[in-house]
C-alpha cells in the first residue's frame, strides 16, 4: 500500500507542478465532483484537474496511464445514473474551462465546440445567426456530457438524438493519443463508425475534447400549446396516432397529473390538474397551422380539451422551462428528497400498455412518483422522490423500476432511452444486450487495456 | 502446402456434407461470386455456400473459424469498391436464400428482414400498407449489402442513410456466436452502439442475418420534376441555397450534361442536354406545393429553366429508373467498358468549388466521365468509363480520382459518402482517418482475432 501511496503522490505532484492551481485535492471540490444529480451517494475522486486544451487533456491522460490511475471525465455533473462517481478513486478531469465555441459554419449548418460548452450557451450564441442546436435534455448540461450519454430530450421526435447529430469528434484515447473521428461531411462510408462508438460510451473509451454538431435553421414559425386529457390513456393514444400519421411535431411531451401538480407549484403555473401534453410545432406559417390543426383533431377525437396556446416567446420559454424543471419540481415535493429516475423507451405500439401498467404500479407506491416523458419517441420517465434516509423507499423504488425495465425489454424496448447505464443500470444492460456485453467488453479492453477510463461504469 | 490443402479439403467436405447442393465449388459459380460491379478483376472464392437461417450461418462461420479460412459475405454483388472479392480465397457466404420479410410492425413504423431481401422487394411488400423504406442507392441490392456499406442514395437528404435507419441487427460473430444489437425502440442509451459499429463494417466484423429497419408512411402527396441549367455551377448554387434555406426536399439530384446524354440514350428520354436537377417533394398536398414553389423560385433566380413535372406515377417511376440506371447508362457509352466510380462527399459550402474543379479536370480527361450525385448531401460521383484492356486509362482515372479525394478531404469531407472502402479506397481511408485506423484495427482484432472475416478489405 505504501508503494501505491507513493506512486499516487508522485502523480498528484506531477499534475500540480504541471497545472498549478488547476489541479486540486481540496476536499469540498472533490466531493462536489463525486456525484451527479441522482440519488447515488458521493464517491469523491482523489483530485480534480481543469484542463484548457486537447493537449492538456492528453498530458493528464498520459500521466494517469503511466501511474495506472482511474480518470473520470466531468462536464456539469447533471448525469442521472452515477456516471461521474469516482468509484475506484482517481483523477476527475473537469472540462468546464474548455468552453469555447470553436467555429460556426452557417452555410454548412454545423459548428465545432469544446466539451464544456453549455447547451443554452450554444443556442444563445447561434440565435443571431438564425440557427439552433435542437438536442435538449432539459438539464443545463455540457455538450460533452451529452455526447457521453447519447443525450436526447424534447426535440428528438423531430430532430433525432446525439446519435444523429454529432458529425465528428476529437478524442483523447486512454493511451494519451489524440484521434479525430468523422468530419464535416453529412454522411460517410469511410471505415468503422468511431464517432457513434464514442457517442454514448460514458467516458469509458476516452475523453472527448472537440465536437462537431449538426445545426438547424430556426423555423419561420413556431407554435406551442398544452392540452389536457381526462386520462393518461387518452393522452397517450393521441401521441400514438400523431406519430403513426407521420405529422412531424417538434415536441410532444406527456406529464401525468402528479407531474403537472409538481410543476404548477414549482414554476407557478396554473395548468389544470390533468394528464397533459406539451406540444410544439416548427415550420412555415402555413405548415405549422396545418400540423396544429391535424394534431388538434386527433386530440379532440381522444377527448382532449381545447389547445391552450403559448403565443408570446416569453410564454413559450416559461412553458418549456417548466417542463425542463420537472425533475427539480418533483424533488421539491418533499424536503431533502433525492430522485431515482427511470428512463425506459418502447416501440410506440407498446407505449399505452406500458404506461397504464406503470401507473397501476404507482397507485400502490408509498412515495410521490411523477410520470412524464418524451412520449413521441416511446420514452418515458418515472421519478421516485425518495427519502435517502429510508432504505425501504429506495428498495421499493428499485423494485418498481425493475418492473418497468423488464416490461420495456419484453416489449422490444430498452432500459434507457437517454440517461445511460452508469452505475445504476449495469444489470439491466446485461439482461438487454446479452452476448453483446462481451463484445462491448472486448472493445473496451482493446481501446483501454489498462482499464483506467471511468472504471466501474456500464459493465 | 499439402497440410493446408488437406485441411481445406476437410472444410469443403464438412460444408458439403452439411449443406449438400447448397455448398458448391463449381468454377462458374465461384467466378460469378468473385467480384461486384466495379472494374476490379475477379478474385474467386474457393467455394460458395447458401445458408437459409442464422443457425446455418453460425455453423458455416464456426467451421471456417475451426479451419482458419476466410469468409466473404455476399448479397447481390453490386458493391463498387471490391468488397466481395475473395482476395485471400475462402468461403463465400451467399445470403440470397435468406430473403424473408420476417415481420412488419405497421403501428411502430418498423420491420425486420433477412439480409437477402432486395430493396425493391421490400418496398413492393410494404406499399399496400402505406409504408416505404426510403434508402435507395440505385442498384438492385440486398438490405444486408446496404447495411454492410452504410448505403445511402437519392432520398438520404431527407430520410438519412442506413446509419440513421437501422434500429437493430442479428449478427454472427467471427467465433460463430450470435449477438443481437439494438432493438425496436427509436432510441437507446444502453451501452456501446454496436448496431452502428456493424453498419458500414463491410463484412469484416461478422455476418448480419437479421435487420430491423425504420419505415416511413408514404406521404399524402408526391411530386417530381426536372429542371435544366446553363451551367453546372448554377445548378449547384441552386442546391446549396435550397439546403441552406431548410426546405425539406425528398430528393435533389444533379446530372451533368454527359450524364444526361448517357441516360437519354439508355432510358430513351429526351431531356435537354444540360446540367439538370432531378427533384422530388413529399408531404401534404399544400406542403408539396409550398416546397416546389420555394425551390422553383431559387432555381429561377439561378437561371434555371421551367420545371418539367412528372405528373403520373409511371412518369415518375421512369424518371427515377433513368436516374438509378445512370451507372449502366454510363457503361453503355463504350462497348465492354468498366466503371471506376468515385464517391466523395463534402460540406455543402465546398460543393460548388469541388465540382467546378473536378469538371475542369474532366475537360482534359481522355475517356467519358459523367458526373452526377446526391448533391443535397454534398455527395457526388464521377464514373470514369474505362477500357479494362488499357492500363493507361485506369492509371489516368485513378490519378483524377485521387485529386478528387484529396480535394474533398482538404475541405473537411470524406473519400466515400456511400460506396465504402473495400479494396479501392484503403489508402484514402488511411489519409482520412489517421490515428483512427489503429483504433479500427484494434476493434477488428478484438472481435475477429483470427482475421477470417472478409480479410484484405478496408485496411
């Protein structure tokens, strides 16, 4: 152990001599970097380093490789499955100082950013140029974190997820070597798709230091509305019919009555306490009108109320902020609560049944558990609002969560639409991917033979 | 060598006792399986086997692994970079008898098919259900082959490529083990994206035996038109403006005057001998009208002629068949010719310059060389119509091809938008992916340690 300790001291010393104040072992800083936003307890890293360039990341990684020390990439700390917990100790690489927008190519509808760029920062920067980046997981997260977890969110039903919208990456491999994947062409058939191998790899294959993203023009017209239903079933039936009819809605989000209650209180809204769809339409003025009318007819035939339109930009912003804060609104239902949040995704034909069976489970649940989701993709969440001091609640939430996952997998769906595996879903990945897990592990071993990149996650 | 020969005889004998007539060493059959549609000379495999199930594929692969013998997956033999050539001999696995449509889930807009299903077969099957599969590389190819090369084609500008439209796969690994990747959910954050690792891997990581695809509803209205321009530049400028304005055209294809001449002759059309855009619009009746008017204005402001509409379904079919047969139309320009066809893809802002510089090169070219492409993606082809008996022509075509690739890569583009690497572009992959090639090779070695899956391709 002494030997280990002196090796480790040598690494810390090397990092501090190279990075000065940007390499710290201060306990509060380490603890702050030891967890995301989920219920998982803190696993603090041994040090936190703040690089400012790809070269600096490569130097940190090479030093850690030399000392066989775990490396945990860190963005904004908003992950929900324990992805940033330093379960084996090691060096946290906080990328928040790499927050430059490197290039925007307006004519090509793409941009290149550093991983610490925040989603809202990017869109604020793009707005004047008439462009936006649609992927929108709600949390105020970094683009690098969104790459790591293959993030998605409210606009995915129309614009896709990080899988579809990352064109290329710069990645520091576990050896310290730098590779560029993909490029700026819209498509390529040149070799293995390393870009999509890294997207969703949760920091286990390398550290992403530059990201080239697809962008979209801000549409000529935008319209947003809410519509309440008497039952969750009729709301979900509306979603299914909209998707099956091919109407290209930009957003179609469900909140059950528990979620609506939570956001009413948190965001000071006055939505009727009913299962509610949040909708947004993008297109030309006439296209938006046509889409809204078609969806309105479907909603009405399923017993939906009149659309309540958010006409002004500020009303629309308020509406979507409320939706985005639903997780925090849920947490605010109980003092000092933590969230255990599930994230299943199923084929759309199975959505009504999966949600109905989940709601039946939740009726008997002893804690608040709002249900909401990106239902246009078949993706929905339940946030169990647990008291971390009550192990029985965690146990109950995990049991209901397991039932949701098993149901989704049996329907041909997945244990996670967008939150990833991290610490929380390792057993669910195993049941879902089967023999594929051995292939993933073989790839991991080939790229990270020392096993130093974010160890203990995913497998 | 005797030892090798007897090992090999034992393999053939095992295959024939297991598969009877479905394992053949007949020379004409082997030669027929020794090349795709490109200029590359035949490299015949030692035997051809026709499996009918995943289990049979797994048995063949396990036998070949036991005998350390190369395996070459084969679909319809339409690849353009030598992907099916048996450069190290071995066993060709012809998947044409695995041509069942396993399931169509109309409500989920997805289907599962065997790899030998043909693109047109699938769409004929889907039509009555109001659905279609948009990826459309022109050739009458198999879905399995399209997975292998990450195929794309005329509709990709709106619907994406195989990368975006494969939801899940069943794959026989080089060990003979069977894995399922992905699933039927629209999105997933569960582990490494093995689906997209296999898509585009050109049979070097395993044999795909089932494919789950996204489908789309046939749109309420469809309209197709051609429009001629005085110069290639003005046609390309039109495309760039259309893409940048965010109009969601379904197809926007360029043919230069040489291509138009070739298809006029081959398909008995009477298109004016001018650089021409082939367009298609999908949507609601009013949406199609709106799109067509917007594109018409852009074309007109770039000096385009009036749109010539293909109003009837049969006219539209004829138009697109002519476009799809452009490769064969080019070959028909010279008796006994072969095609060396390039396939670069660039950011749209670089498209006009790359095409102009290419056309300047082609002016001095001694052989016919039609230029055409899926220009909405920034993807374009030149088909050098070479006399295979004249090495000087191959040399000249390769020199001009190299210039096109270098130009595309310098612009942030790629050496291949959709044809893949195969034998023809190994050096171009190396220059494009750089250190990424070592990562690809490490993945290859991890999944195929014996190096038996389609050896000699890609690297």
